[in-house]
C-alpha cells in the first residue's frame, strides 16, 4: 500500500454547478488531520456553467494533493468514471460536490484502511438542509465489524439518521484493485439507480467488508437535486426505464452467480416497476414496459418492499392470489379512472 506513485485514499468529487457548496465540501476534507501524501482529491468538472472550476483552482493552488479534471457534460456516472481512471490511491471514495463529511472522520477511516485491508469500508449517512455546512462530531472509537460471509455482505447497507437504508456509493470506501481488476464502473446509460447497480456488482466481488456504525457523510437535501421526489409522468417513465436496466442486471448476475439474494432483488425491482407504471397515464408505454418486465424476470414470486399499512396488506395479498396481469389491470384502472 502507498507505493511511490500512489497514496492511501483517492477522493473523487464529480462537480456540476455546485459553486455555492464546494467550499464546504472541500474544507470538510482538506482541513482535517492527515498526512498530505495519504490522500488525493480529484475534482471532475462535468461541464459546469458556473464558477465551480474556479473554486477548485483556488484550492489546488494551496493544496498540492488537489487536482481538477475538466470534461464535457456527461452525467455523474461518467464524471465518477473519469475520476476512477485517474485515481492513484489504494482506496476510492466518491463524494458529491454539494455534500460534506464529518470532522475527524478521515483520521478514523485512514486508520481502518491501514489496519484491516478490507475490500471496502461502509459507514452511515445523515441528511442535512440546504444551508447546513457542518454535522456534529461523532464517537470514532466505536468498534467496527468486518464481514466475510457473502449473505452478510449482501445485506449490509448504509443507514441514515432515521435508520432507513440508503443505497449510495458515497457511503462506502472501495478498494481500487477490486474495481480495476474487474473493470467495475458506473453505468453511464443509467441516470437513476446507478449507485444501486454499482454497489450490487461490488458486493459480489468483495470478500471482506468493514462496517462502522457511525455517521461520516452528510447528504445535502437540495430543492433542485435530481434525487428529490418528482411525480411527473416523464420522470416516472425515466424511473421505469432505469428499473428495467437494473432488473436485467440482477437477472444476469443471478444466472452467473446463483445467489438467491440477486433473484429476490430482481423480483423487487420488477414489483417496483409495476407500482410506478400504475401512476403513468400513457397506456402504450405502460403496456410495453409491463411486457418487458415480465420477460426480464420470469418469476411469480412476490417479495415485500417492507411497506406496511392496511391498503398495502390488501395489495400484497391480491398479488399473491391473482395472476399478475389481473391484479395489475385492476390497480392500473383504479388509479387512472
């Protein structure tokens, strides 16, 4: 680890019009306690039209371990992939340009990298308001847990402040040689669920994962964020299109590796497709997507999403009893009267 031309940790920050938040992001990293040769910060400017690149230039003039890569706009996945190709660290951490990390977290995480050599280190995330720039310091003396059983690795997930599962690539530090040896990158054809797809592929490859039950990462909830809830029909169509890609990937992985977890996730992705389709009035799109989902995931099994409530129990019961086309037609027509 830490050869002459490398460092322990490469932090890759995709940047697109986040001038307002970049100072908080970079300061949360660069003003922590670490040796300069331990980390590098790679900022990938994905065609920003604001002054984001100038903000990075200001830091790279002071910090030799900060560098800027400019590229044409291609989305967060392509920006992360460019940073991944340029990274020289033994481990990779993807941090979004409008988010930030907890004080003292780098020292803790670098210590874990030096100690256990896991294929990845996972931790928790908290949501913060748009104007917040700091989260409370946490107890970094909490004992970490290293997982080696595949079922445990599959089921390990980042939690938020409410205990909710968060499937974000920003909640894990990845060993680079695992990614490089298997050419694992983010899918540029996915604009939603790309983190889920990346994480699930990585879990298959990982043999050991260290989980630290502490809040390290602050996810900024912005009104203009692409991950905010959007219930328009066009956005829901994008959800379905990307869920079809995700379900296809789950099925292909299941056929290759035969882990039951992957089949369960494929069925859950298909069920989510059905639920989203009931909200879309475009019947031709619905019919086409419904038929694609049936062909991709050939299973009548239903795995609950975990949602509860009286209406949800009725829906789940009918899903088990009725053929899929029957119950889907019932609920689609009820929703689109």
